[in-house]
């Protein structure tokens, strides 16, 4: 992994944890910031998107994994009413999912660029994956899929809760 990729991976992890762990009020920024992040990062890192051979299959497969992690991150985020406001509470489960996702990406990238280079190369040839650009795109889509899926799932859950009356305060 390049220094830039290390910085981006650590920055994404720090952003996700600092912005979400604990109890936070649900606001427009809860949804807009991650969506803008996904659009900007996608535009920067995914054009041109590798589509030769089975590159797109790899991108989709890792994207699905990211979406599943995002849905899990949403599921471990508790929504509740507090002082007439809707709040989200995320804790150790949320942090663990992010650590596994980002840590796994880092470990794989370092392994693929080091002792696992031969294995990744063989796998890529056997499965018609054209090279490092396809793997990079797939790993980026995985991370962005997690952010987007968590954001959308949280928005849907929040919408459902907001349409229910808040519990009366005694």
C-alpha cells in the first residue's frame, strides 16, 4: 500500500469512529456528509473503473461484502428518542465492524504487495482479473459500499422511528 492509501484508510477509520461512536443526534449532516464522501471518493478513485475480464465481478463481489458490513453497522446502532430528539448510539460492535473492515483491507493489501503477491497473481490469472487496478477499485467499492449501506439503512430506520410518536416524558 502506498503512503496515500495508508493515510486514506486510517482517515476513513478515524472519521467513522469519531463521527459515530457514542450517542449523536440525527441531523441532515448524519446523511449528507457520508453521501458526499462516497460521491467524491467514488469519482476520484473509480474512474476509469476496470471492466476487462472479470474485474467487474470482483468489484461487485467486494461491494456486496461492503454492503453487508454496512447493514451490520446499522443493525448495531441503536436509535432512540432523547429530549424530543432522535439520537443514534453506536458502541463496541460498530467499532469492531469498522476495525475488521479497514484492518482487513490493510492486511490484504500489504499481503498482496508482499508475501502474497504470487498467490494474488495466480488467483488473478486463474479468474481473469486484470491486475492491481481491479483489486484497488474493488477494495474502494467495498469501503464505500459499507458507508453508503450504513447511511441508507440508518436513514430508513430513523424515518420509521420518526413517524412513530415519541414516548411521553414523565
